[in-house]
């Protein structure tokens, strides 16, 4: 058993924030200096936040997500349409948040397999309780933190289209863009691709083994 394992991530920090992610992707593509980041985020307020502190926090969170991906992902995020950009942003969130990956692999995937009509908010709490065996620190997380993370996870699913909205939590089918599939396959991110394709019937799975 791995004793030092812990779930690192930023789920409590916000959902996909696609518009803001485009700004961050552009700065990454420009190989912006720290002075350039300061100018764009703090001085020019390109993220359009009400306070410098919020702008800094959001920029740092999205930068940490996107820096885990490569330039072709940033290019697709910056220049793609809203659907493409949203799916790329999801890739960055999954790359940064193993907890979200495992939630999609288990709870959300099972819901599609059993043809459930909706998710239930309590399923996030049950999921966290199940993850305690991997990371005992979860038991010490505050109730408010757990709730906030669950809200963000469900909002992300709604933003991509797996959920109709965050009120009904009605499940929907999502078609993964071929551009995203190619990006993930070319970078050997097969686990993330499998997450994105959870709403697809297994009979339509045309992936080939690498």
C-alpha cells in the first residue's frame, strides 16, 4: 500500500472557466515572461475579474492546469470554437485533478452503463467516503470543502454537456470532438480520453490498442 498518496488538485478553485482559459492559453503560447503575465492579468485585467486578488488566483489555477498540457492543446483552446475549447479545458482539469478522473471513471461511468436518467448530489459524498482508503486525509476535509468540490465537479460536467444543468443533474450524451481525440491519442493520454468518452456506448468504441 502506498502510504504517502494524496489527491492533489484544485477542484475547490473553480470550474472550467473557458473564456479565462483562452487568455491563459494565449499567454502560454506567447511564452510570456512574468512581467507579461503581471501586465495582462493584474494591470490590463484581461480575465475581467472584480479584484486583483481574484484575477491572480484564477490565473494561477488555470495556468497550473494548462501547463500540464502541450502547445497543441493551448492552440486548440485559443482558436477553437466554444465546444472544442470547452473539451480541451476539461482535459486540463482532468490532468490536474485525479479525483475528478476517478469520479468520472466510477460514479458517472456506472450511471451511463446502468442507463440512469440522472446523477444525485449525494453520490459525490459517497464517492469521497470510498476514496478515504486511498487518501485518509479526506476524512479531515471540512464539510464545506467537500461540498464545494462536489459543486465544482458537477458544474464541470454540466459545462461540457454530460449534465443538462446543475439543478436536474440529467445525464446527456456528449460527442467528443475528433480534434480532442487526436490530441489525447497523440500524447498517450488514453485514460483521459476514456473519461471523455464515458457517455458513448461501448459498441461504438473504435479505439485501437497502442
